[in-house]
C-alpha cells in the first residue's frame, strides 16, 4: 500500500475551491451588472401575451443542412417603451442562437406597468426551431 500525499491533495482541494469561488463571484458580478434597474422579473407566459410585433427567425441554412433543431433560450431586458434592449443567450444550439437573437431583437412588447408607470423588466424568451 502506497502512502498518500495528503499535503498535495489538500493543496489541490484549496486551489479548486478558490477557483470555484472566483468563478461564482465573477458570474454573480456579471448578473448584477446586467440586471434591469427595476429588478422585476416577469414570467415568459405573461410577456408572451404582451407581444405586439413578432418577427419569426430565419432558419440558418448551415443548421438546416446539419439537421440542427431545438430551442434557443434567451434572457431579455424589455425597456419601458416595449423594445428589447438587451439579449443574452442562455442555452440552445450554437448554429441557431444568432438567428433567434436577431429575430427577438426586433420584437415589440406592450409596456409593462407598475403602479401605472411603464418600467423595464427582465424575462426569458424561448425560440423553437423545428425542421419539417
């Protein structure tokens, strides 16, 4: 039986924990930077009912040729005037993200009201790409 080098294992664990903490801090800071001023997150179902103008995405030819399909999930910030001011891809096939982002960027929503005043909100938008 070989003796274990507990000092090296402990050192690796500390480094790994430090790296994990650093990644968490960096991600948290990024989320805070990109958070809407209102701090209000609205459900996708609620915002879906508020769409005034919706442009369908163009299915990318490279994705069609590759047989790629699926759902692209975007985190969106909607301005008080109902325009999309910020989009961040959350998940979905890489070949489809750009097309989904381009389409949703041009969507327009009925302004979200809080105490009678239009406010900025954050929501999640899912764009489904299916080959026929």
